[in-house]
């Protein structure tokens, strides 16, 4: 709840390109979820939106819509 909500509304968490290990692990988890009937859609964008939170591996973004495309 803390990272997902901002003063501008609900944020979306994105991994940064350099978070390869984190992204690989998430893809493994998505594969397992898909196998048990919970399909996952991944998006990629160069413009995630306003970033009220950021660390070395991820950002929380909000503000822009329809900028992402499926990967």
C-alpha cells in the first residue's frame, strides 16, 4: 500500500533495465502463475510516468496512461 499509492493516485511498479536478476526471477514466477491459470501480461516502456519512488532496481510511476506496450 505504501509504494502503490501516491498523492496522484495509484502507482505502478516497474523494474529498471539493470535489474536483470529481479526480472528473470519475476518471469519464473509468472510462468508458474500462468501454469495454474493466472495469466500475466508484461509491459515495457521508456516513459513510465512521474516517479514518486525510486531505488536501484525499480520505480513506482504514475501519471501517464497508455504509454506502455506488451513485451
